[in-house]
């Protein structure tokens, strides 16, 4: 029974209390770079969930055989292999999105969330909890990606998934898209606002 | 002339932090005081200058479509570019190990202050990102690759040192709202500096 509760918290903690992006501050680069539109943000989120879950399982299976001194290289090779598979799949089935994401699919390899979870969790736990941990953290990451992408696309282009949301009448009445939202620095400010709200609610996370 | 142009562009216009937001994890974690930040910046610059030319040579003579034609005509249409991620990261990881050993030997004080962040350079997105941009932009020579690497590294160094200096002052003198303290305010500082750096857009030598 205790084991079950443990698995549950492993899976749900990363959603909010221990969110990889806004609490552990990992994997910020891609959050900022791919969120100008909602669609690449979701594709990126799914890719990270897949890579994170499977690399966690593989490393967890190998954890007793990896020599400690070369573990980083082993982890990187496992992750790189998985990322290559994801990137080839995207090129084959979603070429337009993979062009938009450009180098950032490759940069999943160096996404700190992966190394962080592999080092902190998969190296010390069994495959099944590691799988849950990977999915949980991946979803936690994807949630932030989607929130940031939602606000940036809605306020910056007036669209969601490329469909017009802000009615034409609003533009005729003088509404103007906020061009600043498309620029990368605004992603930082949106994330800062999320952190602000999140930490106002969870007071124990505030720094001194 | 073209190389100088690329060097300057890489520092200011294509700045790794303010234009692409690469290497943010270590950037946010280490920018609490200027000295450590500067040390990490130097390490990153060094790594970029070393790994970019190596990866450029790998890309030109091994990975590109037709790159293996120097082995003989039957290899002329081999395309290994799908292997580039794994080879680039292998080069970066092994070079990081070397740099770590060198720093430990020659500058124990720097080693002590950088602590666990040295191995993290291997997973610093700025370094792999540099190699991937190099591949995407079809650089023409090794010199160009070195110049771009140096420029990106210096740009990163500049960014982390500047933000660390601001964070020191903010921590000492400002009344930041509680939930924003630490990470939150750093995000906003970085965003504002990113907007400032946009004024460099369009500069051409």
C-alpha cells in the first residue's frame, strides 16, 4: 500500500509542487524558444515526455551496470539515441513543425530536465517508478509550455493553433495585436508571472 | 573581414542568452555572484572555442551528405547526418571531462567555486546549440567556426557577468516582492536586458 502512495506522489508531484520548470528551474531554454505559437509548444512537450519516460526506464534498467565515472556519457548517449528517433519521426510525419522547432529538438539532449531526472531519480530507482517519474515530469514541463504558448499566441497573433480567435470586429474597433509577445524576452516575463502566481499560492517555495 | 563580422555578430546580435536563451539552466543557477559567474563564463567560452572547430571538421569530412567522398567514389553518396547529434554530444562530453581535469589541476580555487557545475557544462545547451547552429548555417572554414565559437562564448560570458552584477545589487538594495525573489526577478532582469540587446539587430560591419 505504501508503495502505491509513493508511486502516486512520484507521478503527481511534478505537476505543481515540484514542477521541473518553475520550481526546479530546469529546461528553461526550450520553454522560451518554442512557445511563440501553441502548436510547436505541444509537439515539443510531447517529444520531451516521450524521451524523458523512455530514457528514465533505460537508465533505470542499466543503473547497476553503469560505472560511476562515465555515467554522464552513458546517459547522454542513451538520450541522444532517443532524440534522434524522435527527430527522424518528426521529419517524416510533421515536417512543417520540425522546421519551426529547428535546433531545439536536438537540444532536448541537453535539456537539463533529462539529466536532472536521470541523475536524481532513475539512477536510484526501479524501472516502473522511473517511468512514472518521467511521464510526470514531462507533463509538468508540457503544462508550462502550453500555458506560455497559449498566452503568447493569443495576445501576440490573436490566434490559437493558427485559427483566428480575436474577432475581426475587435480589430476594426482599434484592437492591435501586442507584437512584443512574439519576441523571445516576453516568454521570460510570462514565466516570471507564472512563478509569481505559483509562489504566492505555495508560500513555502518563496526564497528568503 | 567576414570572420570579424561573424565574431561581432555572435557576441551581440546572435547572443546565446539574450537572443536564443541557450544555457539558461546554469545561467540561472550560477549567476548569484560575479566571481563564480565569470569563472563559468570563461569555461563555457573555452569549451565553445574547442568544440566548434572539432565538430565543424567532423561535419565537413564525416557527416554531411557526400562528406565521405575522400574515402573513394563509392562513398560519395553516403549521408550520415542523422548521426550528428550523437557525435557532437560525444565530442562535447569528452572535452568537458578533459577541461574538468585541467581546471582541477591548475586552478583548485576555481574548481572549488564552480563545484558541481563543471560537469554540467556538458549539458549546457549553449555548447551543443553552437554546434547545431554551425551545422545549420554552412560555415565555410575552420576559422569561421573558431570565430563564431569565440563570439558566442564571449557573448555568454558578457551576459552572465552582467546579470550576476545586477543580481548582487538587487539582492542587497531592492525590495522585491517575496514570491518574485531569487528566480522570478532574474527572469525579468534577463528579459529586460534581452529587449535592450535587440537594439543591436541589423548592425552590419
